[in-house]
């Protein structure tokens, strides 16, 4: 019997066919429903050699232990926060991701959420369809020359900053340490960045280290005219604190592609006109998803041929 490539995240029929063509020596097993993962692992576990997953659902140590022949775990996108790296490394399991394959798409979407939040585009669309004319509405702020504070100036954050310069925004950022060769203003304290910024944009990795990094205190510092944009992970923002800040008039609005409750929508925010929501599609476009699948194929080929991975974690 063939070793198994177990895919645990959603893939289109075309991409499933691509994987089947690319790896004729592996049996492709597909189970994107997390409630059925235990059954799939029990069925295929002894034969699983490669697992494809995503960072937000990951792969636990217990799941890896149930697959004694596992040699490679790969996240389709850049995130890998819920893959148990310590266990994988301790047991000789390689870990890869799709770093760089969807950065531009995420940066584009971030700017879309920023524009939609500041300009109130979704709310204006609804009011226009209801027959409300501009003279009955408050003036939405413009985006140009606003201060953009980026939480996590990695590759994606840097691409967002580059786009913001096209709007003549002033860019500042918060990282654990400053990045060399960049002219953007560095803040070693997140509260100081939030106090300075008009828009706080979250682009930091998820995981335990950043859970609720953006909390009530940070939102209070951002202020009544401030906007929050999150294209990172829902866990980074305290949803209850965000809802309370907007309801209390202590924050002007937010644009979120990710939230703590996903795939369920964030119930606390659904009735708030000042919040724009999208279903974690920041990194999804035909081009980006194809690039991510191609990267996975390349990493698996490297693994099977004994060559270094293209994008190891």
C-alpha cells in the first residue's frame, strides 16, 4: 500500500487533481472537516507520510503521535502557529510553510479594509440603496496623510507600508526590535504606537505569545477617532474589548478579516455598522492560492528527493 498524503484543509477539485498528478507514489486522502480529523487520522495514521494543514488549525503533538510514519507537516499559507513545532523537531518531522506566496494579496486586502473602515464604504453603500443622500450624512475622513501604525512589520507588514506610502500616510511600527534599513518610525512600546496612530493595523503572527496583544488599553490609546484593521490572526485582538470600545464611542471603527470565533462570525460585532467583516480571505486570490499550492508541491518534492525544503519553518 502507498504512503499517504493527508490534506486537512480546503482545496478546490482542481488543486486536489494537481496533488494527485504531482505525487503518483502517494495516496491522497482529503478531510477538510476538523470534526472528522480523528476518524481520518485513525484510518490513515500508520501510512501518513505528509500532512498539509493551515496555521490556524495546525497539527497537535497527539495527532502527530497517531501518525508514526509522519515525515513532513506543511502549512499552506505563511502561518504555522498551531503546529506543534517542538514535538515535530524532537521527532525528526520536517515543517514547512507557504511563506511569501500570498503576501501581496494580503497587503491589498488590508488596504481595502483600511479604506472601507475610514471611509465607511459598506455603510454608505447600504444607505445609498435606501435612498439616503450625502447631505444627510456626516463627512467621512480621508485616508491620505493619516498615521498608520503597523503591529508586526514582517514581509506582509512591509508590503502594507509600501502601499500606504501611495496614500502619503505616515508609517510607524512596533516589533520586538527595529528593522535595519527602514525609514519608518519605530516604537518599542505598543501603547505608544497606538497613541500616535490614526489607524492601527495588525500584521503580527498569531499564537500564545500575541493572544489579546490588542486589548482594551491599546484600543483606549488608539482613541475615539482611531480605526483598527486586523489581517493577522483573530486571537491577537480582544473581541469583547473591541466591541465595547466601539459601542462606547471610544473607537471609530474596524476592518477585520480574522476574528476569534472563525469560521463563525463574531457575534459581538455583527450589529455594528462601524465594523467591516470579511471571511478570512485576505490571502485568497486565484494567483495567491495557486502559488501556495505550487509551493507545497515544491516542498514535498524536495522532501521526497532528499533535498532541502524551499521554505522550512
